[in-house]
């Protein structure tokens, strides 16, 4: 006795409610549906004789049976169910149609398409149940022209589908996914039919992705002329042409209306194909570029992203930077007045593009000119910093504020930023191009150049600045600053303090009114024993009792020990 006979002896209910075969499966099924899936005619006959046809009066039973027949390509049973008097929901036929198309069963698909059309339903490009592909998308995805044609010919389309059309397929808006597949297929007749069916849709969605290998200039022209590719889609095609270095497709894209000086386009060219910049920039009249460079309708200057990219490439980006700055699309005063957060590795704050150049210059070296570092004119200057040198030569001011740090909200000039990078050659470059060695610490600046160099302990930079006339006794700012000597004392660099004293630094100069320290106080507070001894010996005991007591108090507060008496000394605990 086989299993089937054993089961039949138990007199099973063939019209029982649908159930799960296994607990871990969420899909419901019926005996008839499973018999259809098994493709066993005898099993189907047994289920029918046991009462399954009567159960098809129940919508769920009918749905599971017709989906099973469509999935298996059982055209005969699909026709039998469509021709029966059992109630048929359009949604059930829709699901069955999708399964038939996915399974590659054209016969069953055509029968279901006809039934769906007869029911007056709509073949929208999305799945009604929100899962999987719609019949139309499935037919296009499988490149089944016969079924795609039939669906487009017979489907009636809702006029108010726009809200539903926001659903997605694989992360793309459904219409974007549909157009992408149709374009990749390349069947122009079907593209026109789809455009007629969905006249208000195009590829102008963020999720649209270009397939350059499938879209040549002729196809792109066709798509634009028939409204399938709109302005945003055209921009993506121009980007793809840049990525693939296809000059011909770039020309065609621009001639069709793509904006050659779109910020994203200029960035893509700078990053992937800088040789294309003259072509792109040359497509726009100078007067238009000049207008764009000064336009107040933008949230950022034209071309700033491309300029940042060129600068961050180091010497390799100089050619692209030159094209951008000399094209007319950049108005230097407007560009230099724009501060943004470019994401520099060691700088956290707001910078203009000159600040970006200084922030990325340290570490970029170009030794291609030869071991002596000289260029063709015999000049060594700027060989190591071609980007910064170029910007200085075209008018960037080394005394201008180029950066505001997010931690202290204090401004840095180009020279201060160079000093803070601790690159002596970069500092020298700034000074050689007119940076003021004695620029005052006011108007948002916390340091003079000499004060910053002394604070950081840069002896060569200190000497460089003193040789160029830096005031060794330039006053401290009002808050949290100091004279060069005061800052050197706090940092504990005796060599720099000694040089400043030899240059005439005043031991008694007034510190900052707020959070300021005299040299002795600053050295004692930070436990700089050698510095205290140096200052005491150089000043020959010139410090008054009040200052000495204050210095000892600061030392104790910060873990040092001072012994009062005939002399004042600080020593570590």
C-alpha cells in the first residue's frame, strides 16, 4: 500500500482551510495546490474527486491553486480555472501572472494577461503586494518582448498612479528601475510604447544609473528627444562619459543640453578626467562663467568642490586647478570669502580654499625637477609646494585669514597656519611672498607669528621671523595668550627663551588680562624647572615678592614644589 492510499484511508478533508506544511514556512498551501506543484495528474484528480473543486469557491483556495498552476506552467489547468464559475479576484490573477512570467511560461502568461485585461485591471510597473517584481517589470527583466508587448498593448493605466509610483525595486524608484531595464534592453519600439503608457515619467530620479556600454550617442539622442532622459538623467550620462573618457559622448551630451559646468560634472572631471576640463569649460561663454562666479543664487561658489579636489590631489592636481581658476568660473574675492569644512586630515574647522591648499601642502613633494630642487628658471622656491606657490603668485594674500579652528574658534592667517603645520619651508615660502612677520595679534588672532613659533618650539622659524623684523615684545592678546617669551616659558623650550631674551624680550611684559601668565608664573605652573632657573639667572633676581608667591602657588596647584626663602626655586616633587 503506497503513502497516498494510506492517507486516503484516513478520509482527509480536501476543503480544509489552507495550512503550512512546515512550521518554519510562512506560506500557506492546500492539497490541490501541492498536487499541482507536483505535476502529478493522478494526485490532481484525487484532490478534485475528494471535493477540492468545491473548495475553490473560497478565494484563498482559488488563489493558491491558480498561482500553483501558473508557477508550474500548467497552461491547461490555468485555462480550466479561468473558465470556471468560481469567483476570481484580479489580485489573484495578477500574482499568478507574475509567477508565470518569472517561471518563463509564456502560454500561461498570455492567458492570464488576457484575463487581467478583461477584468479591467491595471498593469502598473510595481507589485501590488509590495513584494517582488510586477508582471511588466518581470517581462522586461526577462527580455520577453512578446509578453512586454502584450502587457503594454492590453493594460489600462490609472491616471493617478504617481503616489503609488514612489515604491521601490532593489532600492530604485520603480519607474527608474523600469526605464533602466528598457534602456539596457535597447528595444526602441518598446521604449516608445512605455513612454506613451507612462507619459509623465522619465529617468530624472537620483537612483537612475547609467549603463554607458548600452547607451551610445545615437541612443542617447533618441532617449532625450522622446523625453525618456530628462535634465538630471542627462547629467548622469555626461558624468558616465567623463568616467569612461568618451569625448564623443561628452560632446553629444552637452549638445543635447547637459550642463558642462554643473558642480558634480566639474568634480567628476577633476577627479577622473582632468584633461576634459578645457572641453567642458570651453562650452560656456566667458560672460556666462563670469556671471556664475559672482552669482548670489547659490549656497556655495561655482566650482568649489572641484577646486578642493584638485588641491587635495597635491602636485598632480595643479593642471586641473589652473584650468578651473583661469577659466572665468572663479571670482577670487567671492571664492576666498567662502569658508567651509573640507574634511582635512589634521585640521578641524572652517577654511577657504587657500587654507585647504596650506592644510594639504605639508608632505607633498615634487622632486621631478632634479636633486638640486631647481626648476627650469634656476629657482628653487616653491618646488616643494606647487599648489600654494601658484595660489600666492595669482594673488592669494599670506596675511589673510584662511582658517578658523573649531576647538578654540580662533582665526589663523595663511602664515600662522603654515607655522602651525611646523613645516619650516612652507613658512619661508609665505614670508618670501610678503607675509608680515610682525602681524599683530588682534581682530580675532590670538598670536603674532613669533608668538606661535615660540609656543610650538620652532627655533629655526623663530630666528627666521626675528631676522625679518618680528617684534620680540609684541603685546599679548587680551585673553589666553602671551608674549613670545611668556609662551616659550610655558612650553619649556630654554633655547628659544634664551634667543628671545638675547633679542631683548622683556621679562616684565604684561601678560594677557584674562588667563595670562608672566614668564616665571608660566614656567612654575607647568613644572619647567630649567626654565625657572634660566629666567631667574637672566633676570638676576628681578622678580618681586608678589610674583614669586603667585608663581609658587601655581606650581603647588599643578604638582610642583617651591621653597620660599632668599631664593625662589622650583623643583619637581
